[in-house]
C-alpha cells in the first residue's frame, strides 16, 4: 500500500475514532434506576438560586454520574456545571445532593446513531474533497513540473 494511502486511512480512522467518542446526546431515561449512569440535570430557576452557594450562581445544567437516588434527591458525582450564559466549570467528581423539586428534568447520556451517521458523512465528504482537490497530482514534486531548457540570465 502506498504511503499516501496509509496516511489517508490513518487520518480517516483517527477522525472516525474521535467522532464516535463524541456522538452522544442527552435523552429522557427509560424507567429504572439511574445509579452509575451519566446524566444531565436541568435546574429550575429556584433550584439555581437555592444551590448557588454549593455549585455557583446562575447554573442551568449539572452533569455527572449518579451516585445514589431516592424519591427525594439525587446525588451526583459532578463533572461539569453550565451557566445560563453558556460557559461552564469543570468539577472533580465532588458529590452534590440535589433535591428532586429543584430539577426541571434529568436526561441520560446515550450513544446517538443519528449524530454518528451525520458526523461520518460530513467527515467523509471533507476527506474526499481534500484528497481529490489538493492531494492528487499537485505540488512541486508532481510529474511534469520539472524545468526544461537552459536557465535564463538576469
């Protein structure tokens, strides 16, 4: 196999691997326990105010793994909080107990075949376009680009 083909396949494989890792969505959970699952909890306005002393002001989303749950609260090992302005803060798995009435919804992180297919299609189109447009038969070392004849003086 040619070196160019190997590099092309390697690049395509790396992009696909990164794409597969990131093709997830937060969806409504099916009935059953949430313990051990990665979730995103959307806080109510009053929830953001009540929890501001523990998690920071104006938090809209809390992301992390469920450590425990009961009918009154969910305990999250926090990975990230996202503020209402779209910025976020990383956490180091500190456990925060969130009363259920302070959460508008809890969604579970799940693999998304639709996003994966869309990413794979776009990545393939980009790679094929780059390969055909820039890499085939171009460049200073391409056949037919050598100089012929004598150099001219100044």
